[in-house]
């Protein structure tokens, strides 16, 4: 089974969070607020079918 999509998701999420923190620090003193939405896996039947039971437990704990 191929889990590359999962790792790409985590890398993208980390990048968005880091960018958001940097922009917030840069413009926070001007009263500008910064928010972000990050992609994440949601426990659905499709996700459940792609992960083994052990990997699913680890993924849920990681989030």
C-alpha cells in the first residue's frame, strides 16, 4: 500500500502552519490577524479502507 499522499499532506500542513506563524509575527504589531485552514484526513469509510487498523490508530493519535 502506498502512503505517499499521507506524508505529502503532513508536509503541506506544516508549511501552512509555519507560514501563518511567520506572517502573524510580521504583521501582528499592526493589528492584523492571520488565520489558516489546513488539510487533514477525516475518519471516513474510505480512509478506513486505506489504512490498516494499526496505522489508523497511529494517524488518529498523531492528529
